[in-house]
């Protein structure tokens, strides 16, 4: 809403809003989840890059005239189109748009304009841009409501008969009564009217006024009720289809946006931009209220609704427009771009050619635009699984994290304080990485080296954003920064997880989680699911894969997750998954045909292994025990092995053999159901000799249809990869590790793998 209190004491119509979902606490439903709208826009994950008339209209308290409209269109086409800003849109102040066609649909932004919408749509398209539209199809203009010649498109109903609810705040607009015959045709016809012009983006404002008649605590509109409100959204959704992006603006977002989530692509999560600057971005009201706008500033709004954001049919969060010229310094300018990019928000310029000054470059940083164009959506750091509105300490609005499809991390640290502060991220504790990783500053392209933590001292209102690239072909995708849908929920109430938490709620029918992953080539890849399951029996989930366009890559298949000792016990389920070259969306869903429930810590892919299947259970000993393996030692000798977290190659755990006395020790795992053919078996090992040299240290391959094969392990102070090829002819293989030592020898084993050649 464009609140111009103090300027003629009159509110002018204007746009944007946000959405939410439900929370699951340890498998218990807190709020009934709503299925999200699935469209190409929600699947892309991020909002558009575009320009809006808002600043001019806010500062002039009037519509933009055609001359300024044209100058700004030309400016965007010349200076910003090459950077990806491919759309322009008008905003509010539409009361003077009273000229309508025979169906009561407005012809232009303002009656004083010489040219109609069709003219400007053609002009904008010739500039290589798209025209977005600001309007609410629930509005009926005063002129149409009083004209008995206006008929609802495709019917004999009169427009005046469906416009019985007059806006008590604005004499020029009526509200559509969805209970009246012809209302559905009118609303859907309005959307089609815009689509016929080539409009693919519709910003639908003042939705709170329609649902309850209220804006915060003030009565402004007509109380049509939640059921009529949802019916109107449903019609909009049906009319928009997959061709038009629906931006829901100024909704109450009751029950964490349960009404909006199934029907919209994007929602506003804060109050209007207005004067802009740091006060708008960070300083406005910090507490939650139960109604529009639940949080006042983008930092809190993005944080509060981050659980329903993400790529793969979830809501796009909109922080409203950006007036770059209103910030006090460049630190603040970088911070707003960093925050909006981390949250997946549209980047909506409302500076004009006459006000942008020298600040245009902040909209054009190539690395930030690349994140946006990849569909990147991050999340704030979650300290626990509590709802943010009741526990403001549950999430950290100044620490944002997320993963790109290639598995690299993007982390942004913010200082909302008015004095310099240190902000930190630890790569192992927060990201689940083992050791140091290559780190790059995304604003300067400076290589920060291979580091294990980031601890910048930030100026007041400053921020830092980096990309962190782990080493190795086995890439782990953490569930706590994936997309959560229909009841999946962050938690950290069971120990032993990797990163800063895991996802629960996968016992509720319809609950699912989506990961965006990139494959170097089309084929079948080894995948490992690190899961918890203590329901008392094996649980099942459906796993499917689509590409960026929503085309099926792998139809839904059932994956089973064996029961474990308790919810603090984690295990790895190995399987294979089909991926297409490029970006894939992997969805794990608890359907009605499935049983049980799981917690999900991460998925891990070996991207060098296209066309292969890794069937080893607990290949990295991440269950913190020998699940899947059989242990042997001679009679009369104590077992000389263990699984711990010290000096592991990757992940959280590794297996070790050790004894100060002479000992023999082995572990084995027998695989069955293999396709006959050639395989390479490998492992990362480290042998340390403190006493006499051991007689035998090796990996053993047997029971495959031929004589036993061995890969000897040599002493080393660092992890070394060993491997051996084997030709399976009977559909099975026994993989083992054996040590025969006179004492004071240790052998560490991690990341066992089998790859079909």
C-alpha cells in the first residue's frame, strides 16, 4: 500500500505482498500446511529484475505522466536491459483511470495519457522489454459500476450488478462481489485482457482490504471474508495458469499464508518502501503483528517467511522496491542487494534516470546477478525449530546461508547495528564442511584463500557476501537450506546432525523437500541419504527428479529407510538416482502410499560417477557405527575397532582399527543385486605405524564370481585413495578391509565407494 498520510490525507492505490506456510514440530502439525502453487515462476525460485514508477509517484503524490514514463523506459532499455532488467511496470495512483472498454476494463494508467495500454505494450516490446501490470482484478471502477451498458465479458450480466461492494475509503473504486453471477467471468476476463496485451506479470494490491476490510487496525475496505477471498485467489490462479506471474500484495497472510500459498507466485513480506533508506530496510518495527504487514522491514520479513521460500514450487518473497539514491553510504547499498539476493527477492529499481546519480552500478554486480539468475534462494541461520513470530531469537536475521546447484555455498553476514561489529560463520559447524574451503568475495572477486571460517569486522550497516567451494567430487546438499513444502520443518532437537540442523515433518502426507542439484552429464549417479528413523519399522518416501522446465527426469520411485535405534541415531541409505545434464530438482515426498516418517540431514552425490550405482550402506560410517558392515576378529582377541569423529576424511565419522598389542581385525559388507560388469571399488585410507610393520593391510574384494582381489594399503600420514577394479559375474560382491599387525598400528577408513565402469 502507498500510504501518503499527511499528503492530502489520502491513500493512493499501489502494490505488493508475501506469503507463508506451516510449521511442523518433531512430526506434530502446528498449522495445517497448504500446498503451494506450482508454476514456472515458483520453480525458478527468484523474482524478476525490473523497474517501477513508484518513486516518482510517491514523491509527487500523483501518477507519472507519459513523457516521464517514456524517458524512463528508454533509460532502462539503454542502461539496464543488458544486465537482465527486462521489465517495466507502473504502480499505484490509478483512481483517475476511469475510461474502460465495453467489459469495464481500464484502458490506461491514467485518463490524461494519450496512448492506451496496448500502445505502450507494443512500444515496450520494441525496446526488448516486457510490460508488467499493476492492478487488482477485484476492482470495478466507479465509471463502469455506474454505466448500464457495460457487460461482463462473454455474458449478459451487467458489470454494475457485480460491483455492489463500494470501497468506503476510495470513492472511485468498488469491490467485486464474488458471490454474484458473472463475478468469475469478470475476474478471469480481466486477467485474460492483460494477457492478450502480452503482460506476464500482474501485481495485485490491497488484498487485506478485500479479505477483512482492514489495513492493520484501521477499517479501509469491505469485509468479504476469508472464504470469498480464497475463492477470488483461486480464480486468479486458474486464469493466470503458467503464463502469468501473480504477485500478491498487502495480504494479511493469516496462518502463515495458508490462503495465499496455493494461488500466488510471489508475496510482499514488509511494509511499503516509502522514503527508503536504512530505516526502511532495517529500522522499522521489529515485532510481529497478526495482520498486514506482519513484519515491517525486509530483514525481519524475509527471516520470518524464509521457511516458505525456495526453488521448486514455493513462494517468492518480495521486499518491495529499492531506492538506491536514499541510502547514506555504499555499505548500506551493498547490504540491500546482498539481502534481497540471499532471500531470492525481485530486484526492483524505482530510482529514475533523473535520481539515480552514480549508484546504478550497485544493481549491476555480475556475481550478484548470476546468483539471482541461477534461482538461488538462501535462508537465515536457524537456532531452533520454534516459530519466529513467537520466538524472535529462533532465527538470525544477520546470518544467511544457502547452496548453489553445483554444491558451493553462498554466505552473507550483515551488521544491522549502528557501530562496527564482528560477524562469523564456521564452515564445519554451520555448513557441515570438513576443513578449509576456497572462498571468494562476491563483490570484489577477491580470492580469500582456503579458510575454515569467516569472521569479518563489519562497519555499521555493512555486510559481506562470499562463495565457498568445497573440494572433491562428492557433494553434500544440506536439508536445512533446501526448499521445505507442505509441512517439512527445520529442527535441531536431535544430536549428531551435520551443518546447523536437519528437516523433520516427513511423516505428514504431502510433506516434501526439494534440492536443486547440477549434474555434469546425463546418467545415473550414486546418492546417499543421511536420515533418522525411529518409528519402529522401515519408512518409505517417494523420490522424483524434474529438470528446470518441470519435465520429468526420473519418475517417482520408492526408497526405503530402515528403522534405527532412536532419533539421535543417523544412518546413510545408498541408492542411485537419474539426473539430466544441468540443473535438476530432486523432490523427496511422503505420499499417502508411503509409511512411517524420517528426519533428513542431507543428501550426498558422487558427481564423477555418471552411469553408476553406489549400493554400499553406511559408506562413510555416518551412522556413527558399523550398520551395514560385519566385523571379525580371532577368538580370544578383543575387538580392535571403532567409529568416531576424529580426523575423518569427509562427513562426520570414520572407521578405525587400532590396538597397542598384536591384533587382527576386519570388516566386510556383501552387496547383492548388482548388474554384472566391471566396477571400481575405492576408499580413502590412512595407515599409521607406531611399532613394528604390520604383516598385512589391504582392501579385499571377493565372492564376485572370481578369485579374491586385493588393494594393499601403505603407511601414510595423510589420507590416500586406494582402488581396484573387479568384473562381477554373479550379481554380488564382498568388500572388506583387513589388518594383521604386531601392535601399535592404526588404520583409518572413510568414504568407501563402488562405481560401475
